[in-house]
């Protein structure tokens, strides 16, 4: 059972645990930083989910670069 879970959701789980760890580190700086803590856990989960699904890269740098070059080409 655990092997199937790890095969299906392994990277997602590691991403959420990493976000949780860094969130706790940041959380101890103050109570009102709870929103930032939730943001870190969510980002960790999202990156892990993207890696689990494996269809697209986490950050599509080439697509972003192409969009910037089309939009802001300095010498047209």
C-alpha cells in the first residue's frame, strides 16, 4: 500500500514536507507570518504535484523567454 502511495504521490509529499519544514522555520519568527507559512506549504505541494505528474517542467523558462522576446523585443 505504501509503495503505491509513494509511487503516485512521492514528490508531491516531499515537496509538501519541505514546504512544511521551511514554513516552520519561518513561522517561529512571529505569529502573524502564518499566511506566509501557508504560502510556503502550498508552493511546496504545487511543485511536488507538478513533478509527480511529469508532463511539464515546473518553471517553463523557454516559454516565458519566448513570450518576453515577442512582447518586448528591443530592436524591431
